[in-house]
C-alpha cells in the first residue's frame, strides 16, 4: 500500500518528488460537463508558489499546471483528470551534506527506519513541494463546487504567527490579500513582518495557525460516526506537511465552556432555522448545519534552519548539522492556499457522497 490517495468519490492521487522532473496528481470522480481549463487552476497555484517575497523560500518555480487528460473542449468528460507541474529550479547539490545524515525535525530518520532507502534531495516525497499538487486538485474541486453550489466561498488566512495573534476586533477579510501573510488584521501583519525579519536574519523559524472558513455550505453534508464531515476535514488538514494540530469550531477552547455557553441555540427565521452562535464550527454530529464551516490548523516551525542542530548519521555517529538550501522562515504562510484546497476537496467529496445517498433531499422544518 503506497497510500498516496485521499477522498471517497472525489479522489486525488498525488505523485512526484521535490527534485524530480515534475510533480502532479490524478483527480477522479469529477462530474462531467464542468467548465475547466488551466486558467481556472493557475490562480490558486500562484497563491502558493515560492519566491514571491522575502518571507518565503527563494526557490523560483513558475508552477504552471498542464491538464493532460479528462477535459475536452473546455469541459470535464467524467474521466480521470491528469495534472502536471514541472520542477524547474531544483538545486540538489544543497542536500549533499544530508545524504547520510538525518535533519532534526524532518522525516529523514523515519523514512529511513521504515523504508531503508530515501530521496534526500529536499525530502523527496515528504517535501512541502508535494502540496502544489493538492492546490491544483483543489482548483478542480473549486470549479466543480462553483457549478454545483454557486454561493459557496472558501477563504483561508493566518491568525497567529509564533506567539503573536490577530485581534478579532480588527478582522477584515478584504485585507487578506494585501500583505504577504494572508493576515486579516493589518496591524498584526505589520508586527509579524518585523518579527519574522528578525527571526529570518538570526537563522531561525517559527510556526503559525491557519484558519479556513467555508460559507454557503449546504446543510446535510457528512454522515454519523465513520463518515463525519469534521473527521474527514481533520484528516485532510493533518495530512498537510508540518501540521501538528487541527480544530473545528471552538476546538480545544470548547473544553473550557459550560453546556449553557457551548450550545448553539436555534430560532426560526424567514427561511428556516437560524443558529444564534457557531461554537460547533458549522458541523453537528458529523453533518453540516448550513452555518459557516470553520477549521484551524497549527503548523510547526520550519525544521530546515541554518543554526547547527544535534543529530546522528546513518553510521550512528553524533554530529552537528546545518541544513542548507532555500527554506521558508514560516512555512505557515504558504500553507494558507493548501488549507483552502483541502477544504475544497473535502466539501466536494461530501457533496458527491450526499448526492449519491440522498439525492440532495432534506428533512423539512416548519
């Protein structure tokens, strides 16, 4: 089992390595007749691509996607869609020093312990380069969602960098694309720039928390127990490189609430039931409520830093290692479009599952 595939009906298989000739994915389960071209996918890849500012890795990859199959005359055919992104700026020589050594905080040592053979160039398959394939698949998912649920919107943003969080009272989603951190708080973005500059120049890195919100999600997506929308969301977000925790709605903070505080009370509105709060993050019993679906995930600090760290090599010798190369001082920045892509993939998957099981019918209230 290679376990390179995720999804139930909307299935994505990613392939390729950081320093191979190309990366890409095979996307299956897309309904036929969906309008789709490279131009529908490229803007999302442009959000993720490296080298856009001094706060991300300076590897220069255009990340231009090619559709190789599954689309004819600008529309999906219902067959598998093959997407390819060429690697053009590999510098494999940067990794010669770690061919026989294990970088602390990386998957080098676990890959070796499991497989006994690994691609040490940029981490090979475990590199964050793989997430470009996910973003491409997310572009396909967004195209399908746009056709099937036109009012659905997915927005990701950073809410914390290291110890510095946003002020929720200053949140303006229109600010998200006005700074290099996808931050909805312009004051926090300014503070983060100074903070990250200092860390970057001191050869250090820092983690982050990303929030992804989906509005316009229909009620009824997901299923009890083993098909929960939130469990699939958590799994999808946790599968992103460097993610160490996932929350839905209030998440861990819900443990500090009482039942009176936590219950999302309900009243009847002109168009049906309306919730008076959203502590549940738009999901109850594994099924969407029709409220915004809110998910957060924590990304650890980039492990590749120029500060010497203690480790061992394959001979078992203790050494100090500096990880050379071009790396993100805060990998959470480029995780924002990846989180959006995974949200899109999971929502489309569950929309297709729901359509297959219920035909989209809903229990009437009122």
